[in-house]
């Protein structure tokens, strides 16, 4: 990356900078390869944050299917982490994970899982010991139908038409699957193999499969990461997660440049697990040097830029994110390591700028928390708008989840030092309620950024990106005017 003009003497946020177009030979956004090249098998540079309200098994599987990486949070009990990892590994790669409900379930039950939106459907099937046979399937209800049915209506009564289905072995390609669905005059079809339900496929998901490459392990299964803290027997937990099949291990604490982190990293690195180890959070080249020397191959960069984080206002500690990524990415490159820019992204432009600064991937938290696939049930506010709850990982709510087994005195002591927002409503975007809807928007914008820079890969973008400084007025000028103007 180079600055358009003299390099500044002050630290910069994403809002302070912009990308300058330059001569390009890239003729199409589809000629761009977004694979981060960070030692993972991800094919797009997006990682979901290890926050309880952001990444669960469902979101991790959906993200990996489109090429990204989900990081399960360290607050999950080890047994639940093990189960979540194994669940992700068992999910289909070419098809969507089926959302199955019994016929006695109601519309209200379904609405807690899906909003009434296009591109999604619910398979109504009789229970069959965890496996759904073709004869058990009563139908597929389009999610949009939920918005016109009474809340107490039984799904079995709404599934009046036999579900369209395709045999997995007969699908030759994603394009062929799309044509099959169109020919069946269906929005969502059941995918069967040897007479059993193995997935669902909609027109939109078939189309996406022509644009994205899934992130898979050596056995062809979806990848997933998991986080561990720096206290307790970190090595034993890391070994257990590796045995469960985790593909990337994230050693995580708010202040990553500390002795506790270095001890934990050395303990994990000594296990020689054969998987990438990410660690953080840090914001300086010195932090990069110490963590990589201790065993990290990926650095999580960012202190205070997250939407749920109050660290900077509480402690004055942190660093403007663009400059933090710029410095740490250069230091990491010289040591053969990589950087994940963690936090502070609110628009696709911010993702592009993080990559321009040298990040291999960008971690996203609250943006993903307001999606169908994020943990937690959908709730409706007084106006009927769908939302999910989100909270910071150092907040009082998070402290209760992390240390709930402590005696009341010790728990009360920890509550005194809580930071961050304990409860916030993250509303689903009516136009982009699902994770994949956001991925479409983000990757489309980033691909275009690459073409403006004349770069076809992330590595080329690091080299060719040209960044200029702008005033607050310049930033405002770039925003679209409200429709009502």
C-alpha cells in the first residue's frame, strides 16, 4: 500500500481515508480471487468474531459454505464447543443445512427461527430418530408464507403440497441445480441421497454456489475455528479442540500483549497441533514480534473499535484501527505471519480499506449479529420489527456467562470491572436479513475495490492499493443522499 501524497503524522481510522483509483487491466469483478492466503483454507477474507451473540454453529457452517471462517467463542463450555465443531463438520457442503420442524410446530415457533423473507424455507417432517427419510417429509413452507399465516397455525396444516425434491447424485453442477429448481417451479427443494434428506437448495443458494468456493478441510468438510482464553489449562483445552476437528485455534484476550498470553501461546505451540494459531488482540509492531515469537501465525488486531466495546471511553486505551492494521500487517509480513483486522467495520468500504492496509482477513462482529443465522431466537419489537440481542464480551452479561459458577462474592467482584454494552438490539436488515445477503454485499464491494486498484488477488491488493486522506466533509460527500431528498 502507498499513500497518495505524504504519509500522515497522526493515526487514522477507516473514515479518515479513501482508495484512489489507478490504471487497471481487471475487466470483471469475477476475475478477482479473494482467498486470504493466511494459512487457513478460507476463500473469502471474512472471519466472524468469537462473540457469544455472533458466532454459533449455524452461522459458522453457513459462513464456511461461502468461503469464510467462523470462530466459536471461548465462553462456551468445552463439551458444547466439541459438539458444535462436530456439528459443523457434519453439515453439507454443496447444499444448505435443512431447517426441519415437526408438523405440530406452529407458525410462531417457526418465526423464532426465520423471518418472513424470500430465499428460505422450512421442511415439515415427521420425527424419525434424528434422520429424515423421504417418506417423512410432508412439505416445504416458504419463509415468506409465515408472514401471512396466523401465529397458532400448525405447520402440518400449511404443508399441503408434496415437497419438490432432487437426488444429490443427479446434480451435475450448481448451474444445473439452479435449472432443475426452475424447472420444478419451486423456490426451495429437498436434496435427497439414498432416500434420506441431506439438505435443501433454493434458487438463490444454487446461484451463490456458482460465485463462492466453500472453505473445506483436507477431508472436504466445512472448516471452523474456536477460541480459548489465556487462563486455566489452555494446552489441554487446545488439544481437546484439535481432537474434535477444529481447523484454526484462536488464543484470545482483550490485552494480547501481556505475559499471560505469551505463556499460553508457548504452551499451545509446544503441542505442535499442525493448525494455524491466531492470537490477540494487539495494535503495535512490538506486539506482533512478541506473539509470533511465542508461536502465533495470525495476529488479531484491534483494541476498542468494536460497536459493543467501550474500552477506549473507559480506559483511553486503544488505537485508530486503520493505522493499527497498517503497522502490524507490515511487521507480520516481515516475520512470515498474517493479520486479521478485528472490529470497526460498518460498510464494505471499511473491509476493503482493512485489506488495503495489509490485513489478510477482516473480523466482523455486530454486523453479523443481526442475521438469521446468528445465535439466539428472533424477537419482535413493539412495531413488529425483527431483532436479535447483542452484547460486548467484557460486559456484565458476558461476565455472568463466563463466571456464573463462581461464588456470589467473587462474581460480584468481577462485575465491578465489567466494560462494554450488556444488551443491545441488533435489527435485521429487511433487505439483507441473512448472513449470505451480507456476504453478497460485502464481497461485491470488495471485488470492485480490487478492480479499481488493478489487483486480482489479496496479495496484489496489498501492493497496489493507493490510499488518500480525507476530511470529515469528504467522508460525508461519499454517502448516498436519503431517498426522500
